């Protein structure tokens, strides 16, 4: 499907500088909206939603930080980059702690600004891609998985999603639906382990009036409700064997027979299923049909545990924090450094779902703008347990940060050093300390 051109709203009270930035961005293929004041930008946001805002810091009337605060209230997930000839390190630190995505000091090189913009837009799905509520990642393995999912989404192949509880199996299923030609039809999800066996057949395939006690009217069932769309069968490994036989017939013949009916009804749905169980072991134990397994598993995806994609934790925590701060109507701009290090080092047996729960607890309990380590410890329900030392956590965070810079800049040390606000010599020393070879990240 076509992905629309990315839109950037530029804001500066200097018309000449506004034009120059606009020319640069248009040359890079972006659609550009221009506002000569923060107040005008807010009016434009009411009718046109950009993917990113690039604003000057010092302006007549409302300044760039004031604009960011106003944008955050209405569009908490919209990234903002601030430009300033008057920028100082304290201002940059204060801005980023409040949630500003980036802070670029003028005069800047065009490549520096474009790199910062690309880094921001890489974290903001375009229309036609996964939405904010779907898969959130910058992890290379997850991005590769999403590339495969995009290729499969355009087909009607049945997909089996594997992964531990809380890894985001339903989000991936929804993303497959959103990327498919069926996206305008319903996406219907059902947890096969949460509905009693005697009711699940009726829920899936429907029933006719009088089919059983309490059946006072016809019920279409979820397969018919999802006509033209996608049925997501979560925890398919928990489905009882008798119902597995009936599901196999649906997949083979593309018809359903409502409970109590004498005729079948044709169905047009795509099947995506998921389980945290080892289906090979279930088949060996006689609890899951092998023929059904192969019907469901035309294509499979295995979602990694959160501890295998720790580089996503700051991104996920930041997105959750922004959304939950808006939900609870609190002005919380970020995590303290030690608090984020604690998140990075935790075990996460509940994966992404547990991380969301921890962030929600922190937001609900917080009375300050920056969430401290003590609150994260409380939310994890195990203060100080199995947590690395501060020095070890800081080294791990520093290494992950450098790896992220190398991936973002494709091994361009000069560009990475500018983003990190370090000179090249210092930056090379940091790379050497962590035994990171820039050449390993350069395109082949």
C-alpha cells in the first residue's frame, strides 16, 4: 500500500530562515508546512497533523519551549525538534527532560539536521504503516521481523505468531491486518483459552434460535462478523480437541455451520493465530492436531522476549509515559537516569505488558515531573532485587547508546559524534572502551 509523504511543520519568526529550512526539507522529499509564530503553528495543527515539528527556540511571543508544552497537551506523541542560536547545554538538558525529541544548535550543518529529523521520523509510523498503538520498536531483529510481516500482510496466508505472554502477539496480528487489503473490514480477536469449550463453538461459528437452552435468537458468530476481514485466534494452543476438528474444516472448506443449523455458510476471513505454548510438544502429547497446525502455520513469527530487545525499553517506556501522562492528566516529562537504568536492567518476565503496567503505576503514583528510581523500584514490587550496580548499569546504558548511534548513522563516526555532542577523539575513545567497530555498521 502507498505510504504518504511525511509532513514537517517548521516554525520560526524569521521569514528568511523559515524559507531556508523549508527549501532544505523539500529537497529531501518532505512536505513542509511553515508558521511564522508558535501561535500560528497551533492554529495549523487544528486542521493538519504533521509527523514532526521543527521550531526555533527564541521567538516573539510564545517561544519554542512554550510551543512544545502546548503541543504536548494536545498531541503527546508528536515529536518536536528545537533549533536555537542561543542554545546552551543546560537548556538542551532541560528541554530533553521535558520530552523534546532533539535540540540542534545553530549554525548547524544540513546533514546534522536531516539526521536528527530522520531519527525522529523513524520512530513515528507513517500513514499506511503501523500506528502508534501497534508495534513500537527500533530493535534491528524486530524491524527485520516487521519487514517480513509487511511482505506477508499482502497475502491471505494463515499466520501463526509465537511468543511468551506479554510480548505483543495481538499487536502484531492487528498490524498484519492494518497492512493488508482487508484493513477496512473488521479485525475480530478472541481468546480461545478464556471462553469455556461449550460456548466457544457458538462464539466462533454462531448458533440458530433454539439450538440449546438460552438460545433465544440467532447468533452470527465471530467468523461471520469478520467477513472480509481478519479473525485473530489468541491462545490457539488452549483450544479443546473436538473444536480443533471443526476449525480444521473451516480452514479447509471455507464454510461454517452454526450450532443447531442444517446448512453451512461460506466465510471469507483471514486467520491469524497465536500461542505461548510449544505446539510441537502439544502435538507429541496428543493435545493438538498436527493437520490443524500445518493449516495455521503457513507462515510463523516468533516474537522475542523484552530482555532480548532491551534497546527498545527507553522507546517503549517513553511512548507509554507520554500516552499515560495524557490519560491521567499529569505533566510528567521523563524518567530520571537511575530510574531508566533500573528499567533497562530488570528481568521483565511479563515482557512489554509488564513494562506498560510498571509505567502506568509510576504515572499514577508520581507527584513530580521526573519519575525517580524509588518509584520504579516500588512499581516493580522488588526494590533493589537482582539489580546491577549503578556503574554496571551506566556502562550498559552507555554501550547501548553508542550502538544505537552507530546503527542510526550507519557507522558514520563524525555524524554520531555531533549527535552525541562529543568531539571525534572522545567519541573514538568511547567506542574503543566498549570494543565497538564503526566499520561493522557501514552499508555493504
